[in-house]
C-alpha cells in the first residue's frame, strides 16, 4: 500500500523515479522496489518523500484521500471503456480542448 501510494503521488507530481531517488540519495532500483512492494521506506525516507512530493506523511503511509480518488478514476475508465467510439472521441476532444469532428 505504501508503495502504491508513493507511486501515485510521485506520478501526480510529475516526478520521475530518478528525480525522487536523487532527492533522497538512493538508487532508482530502490525506488522501484519500494513502489512494487519489495522494500519499505524508513520513517526518515517517508518524511523526505513527503517534502519532495509536497504531501503529508499520512498520504504516503495511509493513502489519505487517495483511495477515493483511485476509485473515482477506476469508475471513469470503466465507463470510458464501455462507451461507444463516438462518446470516447467526444471525451478525448473535451479533455484535450479540441472540438469533436463530424
């Protein structure tokens, strides 16, 4: 869970594993292992992650606020997958700020 939270927060901030690894002076493989649940960050590392990612330690450890957001994202993608091609195109156009052709 900590690894998944870390990955979501990092990606939402637009930070690469390399940048995060450099910020806490570890190898990229270590960040990857944490995000995949193979390793667990220390308390000190969680505090640094929170600072670098601009979030709280609770968001990293407990996923505070993330569970609902992830559920909403899953629901959105399920609706998108079930939509007709026309509705998918309209959604893409809306998100990119383009007009729907046709």
